[in-house]
C-alpha cells in the first residue's frame, strides 16, 4: 500500500494546528499568571508568556469591545485561538491537507 507519511506529508497542517494550540494554552497560562505578577515584573517566565502572547492580544484587542476589562483579554485570546484552530483544521481536512485516521474503503 502506498500511503503518505503521517507527519511529513501533512506538515503544514501540523504546524498550523500546533501553533494555534501553543498560542491558546499560552494565553491561558498568561491569564493564570497575571494573578501573581504585575505587568512589568522581571520574572523570566512571566516575560516569556508576555513575549509569546503580546502580538496576539494586540490583534484580539482590535476586535474586542472596549467594555471588556483588559484582565480578561488573555481568555478571549485563548478562545479566538482555539476557534481559529478548529476552523482552520476543518478547512484543511476538507481540502485534503490533513491526515485521515482511516482510509476509505471502496466498494
């Protein structure tokens, strides 16, 4: 049987899905850590979470109504990242760019 490689043949799918998952879970981590650290705290873990999510939260702030408190912005960022991950994964699956767990049997 001549099946494509599960990882290498679908590398764009895995990169996009994994990237959005990392972004979403990092936003969740930032939301949890902001209860313990001030925005300008020098802790390297906090700085890492901010570095990984600042660009995304700037984009989310652009589409979020102004009455949403900034403390909840990481949660909204995670929500949008999970939603985009799901939609893009479905679109790539429909386009045949995602792996299938089982092959369709003709008959």
